[in-house]
C-alpha cells in the first residue's frame, strides 16, 4: 500500500475509534503523516471521507474533473512547433491528437526534436520574439508548414536571424492594440513597453528590431501582450509563484533590461514561465519527474512584485518545476518530453489539489527521459 493510502486507512480507523470510544482529535503523529502525504490535514480528511463512503479517491489525487468538452473553431487554428535546432513550423491543429499516452512526433534529420508547441489563436499577422530579445513581424502564412518540412524552406529563409538566434515567443499583432508588451526572464527580470513601441503602423519588419535587453547569461522565458489593468503570474523551478498587478511595471522603452519581478531561491533557481493572470480560473503545473496537478488560481492572492511569492507545488528531492500554465479544465494540455515525445491530454485528467500538495503521477517516463515543458491548448475532442 502506498504512503498516502496508508494515511487514508489510518484516518478512517481513527474516525471509527473516535466514534466508538468518544475520543477527540487526531494524534500528532498521524497529523504529521497526513500533512506529508497530502499537503494538509484537511486534504487528507477529505480523501478519508471519500474512502469511508465508498468513493474512488486514492493516492492523494482527486477524481478527474467531469466537464463538458466542446471542440470549437480554435481546434482548427495552427499550432507552432519549435525544434531543438531552432526551427519553427506551423502545424495543422488537429494533426496533434488527444491520446492516452505521449507519442513521438517524427521530424527529419537536422532540425532536432520537438522542444515546444504553442497556440496563439488565429490572426492576420504575428510578432515573433527571439531568444536574443529581437522581434520580427510576419504574416502567419509565411511560417513554414510542418507537413512540408522536408522541402528545405525554414524560418531562416523568412527572417533575418543571426547565427544562434531562434524564435521563442509568438504574439498576435491584434493584442498590441491599447496594450503593453511584457517580457520576463529566467533571472527574474522584466519590463513593460507600450504596444506602440513595437507596432508603429509602418508594416511588418522581417529584418528584426530590438525588443528588450538581456543581462549576460540571462534569457527570456515569456513575452506577452497585456492590458494596463491586468495581473501577471511568474513561477519558479523551486515551486514558488508570485502574482502581482501589471500596473506595478511602469512603461519603459524597448532598449531596457527591466526591474526585479521575483526573488529566486538561489543560483539553482529560475523562473520557468509567466502569464497574464486576468480571467484565469486554474493553473496547471508539472515537474521534470512527471508529477503534476491543477490548482485554483484564487489561492494566489496578488502581492507586490519582487517578493518570493507563494508555494505552487511541494517538490521531491532532486525534482524541479518545468511548466506552469493557465488552465481551463474543459480544454487540453500539451506535455513536452525531452525525447521529443508530446502528449495532448484533457486538462481535467490532472488532479485538482491545493498549493502545498506534491501532485500526482501524470505519466510514466522512459529511461533517461524528463518532462521539458507544459503548454495550454484548445479542446481537441
């Protein structure tokens, strides 16, 4: 029996003893075991209640949320696939199907394995931001197609990228209207710039312009367009997250590094992702070792930027968070693995837990394989 299963049985037995003998309370030892296995005594008591009443909850996990899944137009929109050699392709959305386990996306020799998949909706133009802080304007139809990737045309034939430069983030041009562009870096820096700094109405520029500066050794982990009344959420590898008002970031010019957004836990810590918090109901989190969960976003109150934030997930020794994304339980998540395997799964399959819980086993990894990232996708049936 697993550790959490043993805790459930002990709590059920303790409840029966309390009823039979008129005793009160839970022993300190059992209370400690409950907190260790479930993150809180309350979560453990709920699991024990489900067990006692014939429910199916096991191992600290809630049953998958039952939701109505409706496939909409968003499913037909393209997905953008990034490969290990810095290539970017547009894939027909339905080509990445919902499955019961990860599948290897075959790619031709020389372009590298799949390292990221993203969905940004439909639009007539995109701004592409690179790992070096430059941005490019492009018609989406100019992005090479994944099903024709063997014909030789790559994103480097479309954009004037430098030697090691690669496209990392996509922002629809329409989102810049009356908004601001915010970038967040692994070392916890970030800034906001008015959308007009990027879109001056003079057309799309495929030659590239400087969008933001980076400190030596730093890299961007997120670029987004947000409204002035929005909130921003940043999550770190050591399982912390900070939620703050976007208004705390005063607008700066494009050629600036920015300010401190989050206090990290040391040299081994880094921000792994950031997103706009407006209208987010839940977030999904996953670790390199394949543990994950959903958390109600309301558990993360807004704070002043620059602090250490609040716990997102309690980590096992040697593990780290690799992905945190806004989550709609009626839609999908994409799990990206270091081997190039990708799993499109219903978001509701992740257990809904509290902030301090470790999460449940999301998938079985192959030898030497790790989870590389997590992305939010529209419902795929």
